[in-house]
C-alpha cells in the first residue's frame, strides 16, 4: 500500500517508488508501447500517440519470490499493458475491450465498467487479472478480462466512480436523472447478484472525482478534529445538477450525507471553474489530488 508510480515527461521513464523506504523499481519507458500501436494510430502525430498513453490506471502485484509486475489500464486504447523490472518494453494486450470506463486498481487487480448498447440496457463489470506464468514456455501471459457482474443500466446510468473503502471496493452513482441522491454499492454484492445500495460507510468520507480518496475520521457526526468540516459517512464531490434538461449542467463542490440524504456546500468559492480562494484548506488539497486539472 502507498506505492507511487512515477512518470518522467522527457523520456517517458517509469519508476515504482515506495515513499517510506525509498525502494525503487525501474520499468520500461512508456514510449516502448508506441511501435505496438502503429496499426491503430498510423495517421496520428507523435504527440497525439503519446497523449493516448497518458490516461492510465495502474495495479501492482508482488509474488512470494519478490517478482514485481505492474499492469496499466489504457482507457483510451481499450487495452492493458504490463511489465516487470528488467523488461525492455511494456507488453500490450492482444485483446481490446470496447469501451471500458472508470478503471480502478484493487488488491493487485484491475476492474472496469463496460456500458452495453441501449437495446440491451446493461452495465457489465470486468476484472483484469495480473499476468500468469505460461507453464510450457515459462513466459508471462495476460489472461482475457473476466466479466464478473452485470446490472440494469438504469441503476448506473449516472456513474461517478469506483471507490476503495477499507477492504471493500464500492461503486458510487446518482439515483437517476434528477441526481438528487448518491447511491453506494458494494462490488461483492453486485458480483453475487444483489443490487441493493449500502446505507453507511461508517466513519469514512469519500473524496470523489476522476479518482477517489477514502479518509477515515476519528468521530462520527461531529466530524474529525483534523477535518472538522468533513462529516463521516459522507461523500465530497462535484455535485452535478441539471436544473433544466435543455441547459448545461451546473457543478457545485458539495458534501453528501449518506445518513440523511442531504447535500451541503463543501467549501467557499467556485472550485470547478477556477482554483479555490486562498487560504486553501486541507479539504481543497485532498480533493484536488483526485483531479488532474489541478496538478
């Protein structure tokens, strides 16, 4: 837990860092994927090809013998790549899964959603397992994605994101077109066919945007002495309001109380269109870690 995957812009070098011990593992440059993309991006500029590699989600596995394997979910390419330290290049999956959205790393595996066509009206959840050893050749082999759950699309038409909370992987979505409430589902429940939202996430608060951070608070409804303005059992996000179906959505930085089903402002100022007003609070710093727009 707590590993950082670092990317160096000028040469696309990739390094895995343990920030507390200082241990590092060097991986192949991300640009080693470009020759494998030639068939599907022949007419694109070099800069455009690089940009297709930038939106990634990474997972890390370590075997009992200490072998490190990193998987990258390349959302724009609809594929997965993997490498181990010492490899000369990343290996791109031969298969594609179009489209897969909201990839997330959880316990060494990747998970993602696939929206079916509107005539089927289903959302599929896929699990991407790490590469395994090919017994015949002794080489790593990337298994095909595994569909582990399917749900009615009306339950997840307005998705926010996956969220790791404690030992659980959660899925957060709006309740419907009105977007008046947030619903939280356990992945384990969806896999078993139980499509019922949970009513509490305990003394945790979720900061949700492109990514998710789960914060444990010391107290319950009184909040934390470190984050007195943040309630436990709540979700802090850009709340999307659709006042008029013919108009653009309105976004507000708000906090949703799962216990009461009510929204309240999460901070002063307009954090969506411009940086929050100074002095910045810790709640701003936590939330902006979830969104690349602020980096």
